[in-house]
C-alpha cells in the first residue's frame, strides 16, 4: 500500500471516529475538514481552500513563469465563474454552443487555451474538420461548380461538372446573382445550428448525416479534396496541434474528366498532402489515418476491408493507425454482430472503436462498451455511457484504456444540454485516462480542439482545477496516440520545448 493511500485511509478513519461523537467542538470540526481536504490532495500544496485531486493534480509547478501563468489563468477562470454565480445566464461555458460561441471567442481563458501547445488531436472525422467560412468562401466559389434543388425538401445539391449539365443544374454563380437569399440558405445547410434541445436524438442525427451527404460531392472533387485536406492541417496547426489521428472512410474522389479514385487513391492523396504540409511546417509531427467505414456497411463488403487494410499497411506502414466503425450507434448494428470480422482485423491492426455514445442503459448500444474492451480497443471513442457500468469502469482503468471525449459533439448530438452534467466531470475527478477531441467541428462552426478544451476546463472540472490539468491533457494526447514509443519520446521532448517557450514568451 502506498504512503498516500495509507494517509487517506487514516484521515477518513479519524474523521469517522470523531464525527460519530455527536459533541464535536467547532475547531475540531474544522481541523477534521482540513485533514480530509489534504488527504484528497496529498501531492499539492498546503492551501486546503484550493484543493483539487483530479487529472493533473500530481503535477508540481516549479517554474516561476509557469506559476505566474497559472495565477493569471485562475484569475480569468475565477472571474468567469463568479460572473456565472451572480447571473447564471452569463456562465457561457454551460450553455448551448451555438449561443455561447460568440462569448467564448471573447473569453480570456479561451484566448490562453488557444495559444497553449495542446499536443495531438486523436478523434475527428476527415470531412468535417475545417471552418465553415473556408468551405463557403473558398470552396463554393470554385469554377465548374453547379447546384440544383432537391424537389422533396428544397435542400441544395452541389457537384462539379466539366460542361454545363443542363436543367435542373445551374451554375452556382448564376444562383448567387439571381437569388439574394441563396448564400444564407446554402451556408445554413452546412451546420447543425437549427437543432434545438427539443429535437430528439434521432432527428438530430438525421440532419447531421445529411450534412455529410450534402458536402460529399463538394469535398470529394479531386482538386478540392487536396486543398481541403491541406486546410485541415493548417487550421489545426494554427490551433497549436502538432499531430493528428483522423478517422476516414477514404471516400471515392472524382474529377472533371469522369475519372473516379478508389480508397487507395484517396489514401495516396492524403499521404501526399501530409508530406507537402510537413515540408513547410517542420515541427509538425504528422498524421495517421484510422480507416473508418460506416457501421451499417454490408458485412460482405466489410470483410473485404481486411485485405485492403493489409495491402495499405504494406504500402504505408507508418500512415495507417488502425480501424473503427462510424455512424449513429443507436441505429445499429452493434459490434457483436461483426465480431468475426473485428477479431480478424485485430490480429494485425489496432482498434479504436466508437462505443457507448448513447443515453440508453442495458441495450445493445451501451453494451458495445463490453465488446470494445474485450476486443482490446486501444482507445474508446466517446464512451459516454461508461459511468453507468462500474465493472467496465474498473476494467477501463485497470487496462489503462484512453477515452476520447468530444464534449461539444455530445451536446450538439443530443446527449447533454449543460456541460456541468457531462460524465467527463466524473472521469476527470477520478483520474481516468482522458483525451479531449473535437469530432466534427465544422458542423457547429468551430475549428480545432480549443473550444472543447475550454468548455471542459470551465464547466467539467472543479473550480480549483488549474494549469496542471491542461498540461496533463496535452501529455495524455501524446501518451495515448498510435505513435511508436520512440516517436512518442521524440514528440514529448518537442512538446516540452514548445510548452516552455509558450510559458516564457507569454510573460516576456
């Protein structure tokens, strides 16, 4: 038994013994409370009023500039929390992201988090990763882009053609000239901003998946896809992310001459773009792709991906990280229906499985967590329902399986309204292996991962959680990545250099 655990047990025992005596003097009561707070923060300083025992509490800040920054950060945090305590409408970190983003952008805490070296982004989807402004202001103004309106729901469909295809297709420039409202309608179709707390989860997911369908012909045009993917890396680099693991179904690309490009060709393009990016961004560590077809893919087709993965691994052994399945879990099918295929894939590849992205308890969706753990998934995507299963929680901690938490996505897709009720509160307080991720930031007007870091820091941790939490979250993102051990060591060394430069430059 460690000394720390022994001290905690003794402290709790002493408290129980004294409190069983109904006559307790005030001074004794306050002394007991202080012992309890100290026991829960044994590695921190002696300021019991600032106790915090969650992720990062073991870190000791010794650099004077680091301590100064921490004090500044906490003054910003305290000010925002105090504002929310006096007027709950002003605690923006707990509110709908669509309403709060404009206020978050003005936050001093957010400004600092944006500048902070955050390490890696480990859970995001390839066709929902750039700002809506880039998609709208750049990609929809490309030559040869045409638009038509769906006769059923009046939504727009976009596609590139070499020559004008004729009615009902119209050049997008023509639509803009003749219909002043077109731009606002088009942009609105690119986000989930119209979703409300009154929408049920299935309705939100229907709209969510419709955006992927809508953007696919725009983003999978061969020249656009190259530019788009470069922009993905650029925006995350600007958000102080230096490595990414991206889930992608490797969508089929097309060009103006009628050629189509298969999964392998798409992976070739992504590999080339990453190399091009790294020639101009020398401190960018790289990208790995997690091949992620839709979970509703026919099992026969799904089985063919085993051979594809082996072929791609021979071609790009350092570029392909592993395998996952994407799509709404509640809509099925569950992981147990694909066990033979997943067991075969597991022989040669790591699994990074979505599991437990649901509000249900005791149904096939949250029971995906059982299969994800038993299949030795290297990380678990979302794991929202995990806190309802104590035995699985213990297994996740014992096996040190990292949980990829995407808080804003969870809110937008109907799992939680107020972030203060998110299960991440429990996971952080109990030192689970957590990495913060963005999922599909394009669709709610975000960029990078900083917004998820902000709402986590402000609404899903103790008021006393400080710079140590943020530091540990960045370290976690490197520790639980799919990089080799030697790559992690190299990345960690560079990250500490970046961290120290950030600390020192912030206070010149």
